[in-house]
C-alpha cells in the first residue's frame, strides 16, 4: 500500500508541475486572413496526404491481422 501511495504522489506532483513548466509563451496571433496577408489561419499545412497514408497503413495492418487469423483457424481445423 505504501508503494502505491508513493507512486500516486509522484504522478500527481508531475502532473501538477508540468503545467507550470512552459518554456515560452505562444506566438502572436496571425493577421487578418481576409486582408490578403499570410493566408489561412492554420497556415498552409496539407493534412490530406497524411490522413490517406494513415488510413492505408491501418487497412494494411488490419488485413494482415485478419489473414493471420484465418490461417490460424485453417491450421486448427486441419489438425
């Protein structure tokens, strides 16, 4: 019980202190995007390609898991 309380106190201390350990403040907000300035508020970060890659990798991983499951079931039936 004592070990659990010590671990719990460390977790609470680190969680509380992490909010006060910011290295610097946030950057200033961008200018008005409708004024023809720097572009959209979020910047020109393309996220469409990253989402497609993640979906493709997830589908490949899921397909591999299903294939292995079927192979294991096939071997279990043959035995």
